C-alpha cells in the first residue's frame, strides 16, 4: 500500500492512499466460482504463513501477491451483490465473471453481466474448467460477442483468461491481471476523510452480539469509533482482521469484523464514522422516516405459501429474499413469517404449526428437539446448501398448491350393437368404432342420441375374444364397461382420456 500526492489543482493537495482492489466473483451457479475462490484462498494470506485458516465465514478475505494486496468478497452470489448494490453501496472495484469453458454462457451468466454493467465497474472474463476435454474457449468468446462483450482476443477491451480451479492453471496469471487492471484504474482513497464503507456480511453471535464484516472505502476505522448505518449504530468495541486477529485500525479496502453495533446491520448498507452518538443517531432517524412498510394484498383467487427462513448469515437471508421476490406470484403469494440467522429450533416448529408454514433451512441444521417436534407435528423442513436449489424447491412447492388443470382428449366413438352381459355395475357390450380409436383403461361417456345419460370406465377391450390394448375405426370390439349407467343397443360411447396436470405459476 502506498501514499501518493494526488489532487485537484483548485484545491489544496491532500495525501491519497493507493488502495488494494476489492474484487467480487460472479457467474453461473455451476461455473466454479467457489472453487476459484478456494484455490486463491490456499495462497498465502497477508501476514500469514501458507495454510493460515479462516475459522468462520465472514464474507471477505485478503491475499498478497508479489507484495500487492487484493481483497475478495466471498458472497453467496450475484443475488447478494445485487442486494448490496440496490442500497447504493459501492461494493467492489473489479468484477470477475466466471464462465464454465465447457458449458458456455448460461442464463445466470447474463444476469451477472447485467449486474456488472449496472455497477459500472471493470471486469475480467475467467474461462474456468479449461482442463476438461470438452472445454472450448473460442466458442465461449463468440457467445459473449452476441451479448455485446468483446474480449481482447477478438479486438475488444475486455480481458479474458483461461484457468482451471482444479489444477491451479492460470490462477497466478489471474491475480497478476487483477493487479494490472487495478493499476490502470488508479484506485485511490482519502484517509483524512471520516471513515466510510460497506457492510458485506452480518449476523448475531450468541456470545459476542451483533457482528458485521465491513470493508472500508475511505478514511480509517479504529477501535472506539462511533459508527452508524441507516438502520443501526454503535461503538467499535472489537476490531478484527479477516482472520479474526485483533487490530487497532483498518485502512481502505481492508475487510474487518466489527463488534459493537446495537443491532445487526443490513448487508449492503453504507456505514460512516461519526464524531459522537448524537450525530450518528440523527443520521439513523432521518433514514427511518423514509421507510414505508410493505402491505401484502391478497386476492380471493390467490393462494398463500407461508415460509419460515433460517440461514447461516444475514447475507444469505437477504440474497434468498431477493431471488424469492423474482418468482411469479400471480397464483401463489409467498409470505415470509420469519427470517433469521441460526439453527432451526422448537419455536420455529411451533410458528410453522400455527402459521401452516414450510421451514426453509439454508446451510443450517435443526436441533434435536426441533427435529422431534417437527416429526410429531408433521411440519415440513426443507434444507439447502445452494440458493438456486432452494428457489427451485420453493417453486415446486408453489406449483403443487396451484389448482391442477384437467386436460381431456377425446379418442373415438363406438356405436353399441349388442349387450352380452349385465351385472350390478358392469356390462359387456359389443360395438363398432365409428370415429378415432378406442384404448383400454380410457373413460367413457354414454349418449342416447344427443343426451348424456352417464359415464364410466373401459376396463377391458377384446377383438375376436382376445384381449387387446387398442382398436381403430371401422373395427368391431367387445368392451367391459364399469359404471352405474345401463347401456342399451344403439347408444353411442364417447371414449376419452383425462389427465390432471400439475398447476403452473
């Protein structure tokens, strides 16, 4: 990290800080984002011997490559990045767009691209899984061209690099490329300004209270500073680096764990350092006045699926809530009764019972008492490790409670020529197929002229006293009919199938 004299000629020059880049990794769910982050994580952490471990998920970490530091945001995906950006947060300086070189551009690749464009930050295309025999980088680059992304190889300005998280190929070159892009961006921060930055992760620690991971954009953050966000404030009682080691202060682009907030701040909120509690509280009150509670309107024809959401960290909850909003809710409305961090417990089961809700667990477990109560009360608990699996699970559940559609297909018509046997609710009749075809197991409607007089089921079908599955127009057959109606000679039997199809959202 360096200090340099950079300034506007019309203002007194102030020392600006050359800050490390903050990098966010985005892409399709199976593109290998996590694998790349894990491979990078294995490199030497700042100030640590190789193999230094992070004991908990804090949402960010920092590495040093050739004396240059890089901060990586380790979020649940571009949903969390979107949640941060939607609050006006300047989250990252550079984005990494990871694409599976064997699979190419996927729907979520396009979503990630959209978020990068809206954030207006430079990005690097990373073609992962290059070790696979079916990997085809050139094909992917042409697909990107259709998305108006022209990589340097094809005469554009977007850098692209081939890597394999599995073998480690290209990872060092990727880090060098990140440093090069950062150098070109000339990233600077004013450390004489009051500290400000972004909350990138938060949760309630049962021992230490509200805990937040912050990344500083400007200024310096120190022990005992008064910090505030639009929803909470506090005094920095404990300040730790990303490896959980106590530090006195952090500089721009440094991720840090902060203990001391009065409540858990929201992911993506901007935080500021204030001179005193009164200033911080004024900032809080102004923001609170602007909040408008959402009102859930339910039409009579709509159904409601109540959910209880439990997750590992607040960032996951916010990311999940964001993507659940995207599900179509014309027919089924999603109502989240409760969403919080922590394991699934008895109170969750009791709320699910009274609220007739489904419990969604994301990267959390149920305690023993909760499991036993859920089994007794027949409460459904759905556990997930990947956000997109959770969303698909909710979608499937929504489709199950949508009223199914009944699709009827008319197969053919039979004119009854003879009655061979009549029992209590069964008849054997002979007839000729006058339209279409007749199939065993189909449904039958009985008509006398134009009048519908009853219906039943075609239990068995014969031709020349031999069982058959179907018979066509112009042929004669024997039909075993089951139903309350009495069929007579001259009646017309309309043979059809009926299929109940699962409701669609």
